[in-house]
C-alpha cells in the first residue's frame, strides 16, 4: 500500500492529567491498521505475534517480546502476521527523552513487560495518583536504558533505487544479481550501490539481507517451517539462513520463537 497516495487519519490520544495512556487490542492474522498518526509518542508492544510498522521512510518488523517506538506525528501503518496481541503505551511527547526522534524496534525486558501489562490494566496513568506516579517513573527509567534491535528496513528516496526496492519487496526471494535487476529497471549497478550507501546508510547487500530477514520473521510468525522460510527468502540452504539469523539476532529461529511463545 502506498502511503503517498493516502491521507493519514489523525487519532488523538492525549489526556490532560494522564502522562501515559494505554490501549489493549488483539488482531486476527492479516489485519491492516490503515495509515494514521497520533499527537503523542507511542510504544507498541507485541505480547504475541509479529507486526510490521510502515512509514514513508521505511518499515520495522516487531516480533513477540519486542516493541516499536513511534514518535508523535509520524504517519504509519501496522500489518499483522499471525494473531497479534498489542499492548500500547501512549506517552506525552518528549516524556521519554532518551528515545530517538525516529521509529525503532526495541527489546522489552521482563520488568518493562510487566510494567506495560500493569499499565494496560489501569488504562490512564495520572501523575496526581501516587501509585500511578511510581509506575510512570519506573516505566521512564526502563525506557531510558532500552536497547534497539536491528529490524528496520529504511527506504531510499531516489526513484532509481526505489524501483529495485519495489521489485524485491514484491518478491523477497528473488535471487537475481543486482546488475540484472538494474538492467531491467533502466539504471546502473554502480548508481544503485551509491544511492543505497548515501540515502540508506548501508550497502545494497546489507539492505537485501535485512529484507530477507524481515520477510522470514513474518513467515515464521505465521507458522512456516524454517526450511520453507529459508527458501522463500532466497537462501539456497536452511543452514545458510540459520547462520544469518543467528548472526543478526544472536540465536536460531527455533529458539527465538520458542522463547517468544514461552514469554507469551
């Protein structure tokens, strides 16, 4: 879905006396939350399932026991892979000062997970209520030390590079070398390599690996076997895919999703 051709809906969430408000929602597989934006910062936690957040600048895959930080006024969509349980904190802008001004996927510690779930049972945290104030302070302390996870896929702005991006997003398992894709897209390999490095901040090869990883995460969340996910994302063998997965996320796909199921 092209965000450029759609008008983002403004979804107001702030409450004057509540620095943090919450949302609890479970979505069936395949649900798309249309493009919208808020007047507050947002921490969206996936307590079950995998979601993909898309903006004009790129996309972020958010697996179970991870969350995505979305600053205020950033138009975004959310797509569900498998059944997804979302627990969201809406924070008054600039309340979490150490988090970036852009979207990012972050790890959720066991303590932060419990804080999010507790906040969601309350609904709105009011600074005038002592118990709420302690909860707000502890949440902010956790957010100040939160670590990011490399599950983002930035988009280049140049249309020559975007033609390659659109080709690969339509078929992440496409194994053609870059030179062949460039020829079909009417541009040169050298130009595309330069554009990715300048506009995305990573090589084309690294970007392609990220695309494959993120697509595999969605397939695995929907119940696909590791072998199927590996072949669908362009890897010649499951072992090559597992090696890439371990290098990026520090564990194997089986252990990663087993741990997610345990936490859920």
